[in-house]
C-alpha cells in the first residue's frame, strides 16, 4: 500500500494524505477521519518508520561555501553537532534548486538524523516528501525565499530579525546627520533582502526623509555586486553621503568603488554592512555593521533538527534571533 493508492481510494491528493500522516493542519475533520480509516484498514506503514534510531549524522545543505558568511554558518552547525556527538555532512547546491530525486535516493540509502537547509529554492513538494520519509528538517532563513509556496508556514525555521537590523543601521546614519542615504540590498527574490529594505524604508519614513527610487539598488550579497551597485549610486548627479549595504561583502565592494573615485571612508562616504563576519575587522577602516548571529542560527537549527528526531515536544519550531548594531570606523557625520 502506497500513499498514492490511499489518496486514490480516499479521493484526495497525495499531499493531503501526507498531512494526515504527519498530523498537520489544512485537512477537514471528515477528510482526516476517512483517510485515517483507510490507512488503518490497509495497514499502511510510513516509509522510514523503522529508522527512528539515530544514525549519528546530520545533513547541512547550503547554496555555496565560497563566503565568510557560509563559513560562519557551517562552523556553528559543526559545533552543535560535535556537542551532540553526531557528524555533519555538508552539501553545496551551487545555486540549484534543492530536493532532486537523485539526492533524495542518496539520503534514503545513506540515512540521516535530519537536514538543516540554508537554501532559497526548494523543489515542489519536497516538504511533503521529507515528511513521508520521516526525515526532520529545519530551514535557516537568512536566504529564505519570498515565494511562500516553496516553504509552508509550518516548516520549522530559524531566522534573524532582518527588519530590525535594517532599522538600526539606517537610524545610526540618520543620527549622524545623513539624509541622502543609498541602500544596496540583496537579490529581490529573497525575503531577507526585502526585510532589510523594509527596515531601511521604515526608519527613513519615521525620520520624515524621502527615499528616491534611484537610491535603492538590488545586489547579490557578493563583493562584485556591491561594487557595481555602488558605482551606480556614486554616479548619480547628487550621490548619497552614506550607503547601507545588505551584506559585509557588498560593503567591501562599496569601499572599492569609493576608492576608485578618490573618495575616503568615512570622510566622504559612510558605509554600513550587515552580518559582522571577520572581514569587518580586516578592512580599513573597520566596518560598522549589523551583527547577525549566523553561528548561533546554525547551532539552533541543528539542535532543533536533533530534537525533532527524538520527538521532543518542547522544542521550538520558529525562532527569530536578535540583530545588533556594531559601530566601528566606517561611519561619520556627512561633510558640510
């Protein structure tokens, strides 16, 4: 007996049967009773039920590994895995959509205690498939997608307060006296990019300072993207006196663009980043930034996925960790 066969007998979809199996919402009482009766009648046994014993491995899936941002996340996950006495298997998707059948077959064959996802694109129905395989998973959401169909509201998540971080960075620049402030956020498709932009706009609105469209740019969280978008901002007829970059790497790209024009940071241009990776203390001047607790986010996600494996009912399923502003040498009052 398969889920598809039960769904056919009950006259419902496969995802509906999966929701009944996993006790999830979104199914009427009448439908739930009908599906459950068929499951009981045919003795359906969920795939993976025999594998509830720990195998000592957690999978950590991330878009890429070529950034200090990614290193912080992997480091945090590894520390929690080591504390729990399990190994960590790291997979980079290199921008591909997560959850193809080849990878799932590999996971079924090799087995895992759970999966921590740091990805922005999920294969359709991957959430139901992981439930069907009895594989717990947690989404780390600094790169969460704005496509809510790709990640349901029931998916366990660990995120940072990106909106509040955007506010604190902008309020810092406003308090210094800046009024023409540019922003280079991340890709438009990512929720964290939009949240940081929304925080920026909120702070500017509260201060009664307009935000002309040319001062808002979308980058890619990389140095090259920060440099390219900063060159655009600094080419405006009236360029900004300060730039809030949506990542520390983009902020470094702003440094490069400013210096190519003979501008000094912070005397001619104030710069604020986001993340607080090691790069912030390597550059000159050291970078003012919003600290995102990346390692802690990965630790919490790894802890949650192991709690889910143990069926711990007290484990939180939705966590948002606070960001904080770290003031260093890259910001100063604007030149009169």
